[in-house]
C-alpha cells in the first residue's frame, strides 16, 4: 500500500494535468462515518485536566454549582456518560460547543467537566471511542454539518481510490476542502495568544493532512505526505 501511495503521489500532478476524462464524482450522499467502537463498558478511561484550572460541576451546565476546582494535570476517571447538551465556550482563542463528561474525582465525589478542558489519557478501545465521540461532535459543531459530511466523503473516497486518476481527483478535492476548513479556522480560532489550544484533533481529520501554526497567528492544515504513505 505504501509503495502504491508513493507511486500515486509521484504521478499526481501528471494525472491532474494530462487527464482529459471527466473527473470521478465523489458521492455527496455518503453519511458521516460511524465512530462507534465495541468496548467493555467497565473499561476505565482516565482524563487529564488540560487548563490551569477546571471547574467540575454538579450538572452539565455552565450555570450549575461547582463541586470542585482541579489544577492542570489532575486525573479523573470518566464514568461512561457524555451529555446530549452542549455549551458554547471560548477557550484559548478557540470557540467550542462541546458536550460534558461525567467523571469521578474521588470515591465519594462525582461531577461534570467540559470536554474541551481535558485530554483523554487512556489509550484503550474505550478511550479511543470516547475521543472519537468528542471529535465527531466537535467537527459538526465547529465546521457545520455540510463540511462534516464532506470530510467523511473525502476520507472514504481516499480509502477507496484504486488507481492514479481516482487518487488525483480525490487529492484535488481534498485540497479544496482543506481551503474551506482553513477559512472556518480563521474565523473561529486564533493562535495569537500566549497559551495555544490543543488542536491535535485536527491531525488526520482529513486523511493525509496535519495541522500547524503559521507565523504564530493562524491554524493551518497542510498536506502531510508522510501520513499519506503510512
């Protein structure tokens, strides 16, 4: 597969420039990729506080009473509950609309933390499934349902590209989609602050693209050819 991708990359621009055939259509009706992962519901998932101080609340609402304040690096255990409700919050220059996670602080203390204020530290299937749920909701709320569906269409078309012409078409489509996503990032995300947000959820959002910060001011998605050849 790696050799094939390398061959496709080496012939990409030739295929784009010289092909006189109609571009292969990318099905715009493909639904968002299912992010569910089978997992033992009892598997523990540890979360780590990512901000200087995070409020743990009695219920999933910014108006709910605070049951605890946790400093950066604190560990809590997710109780396998994620809220249906979301809350618009701006953190470190990024506008989120994330759900809440129900966590155990100690044996006799529970509460809700805002998803954008923590990092998932456990890399088992349950932890991966949780991160997939968070990212899936974040992508839809951040970029909108239309672009969210387009992302899934591109990723599926990329995987299914079976020859140089199809790969060239998908690559070209991905570049245009990248430009649309970056335009949204320019509106909703600022990298000008001293403390940058953790934007690793952007890496691999589009297969073959990773994120960076340009000139210390703006988030950007670039074609990551090493990722493409994995």
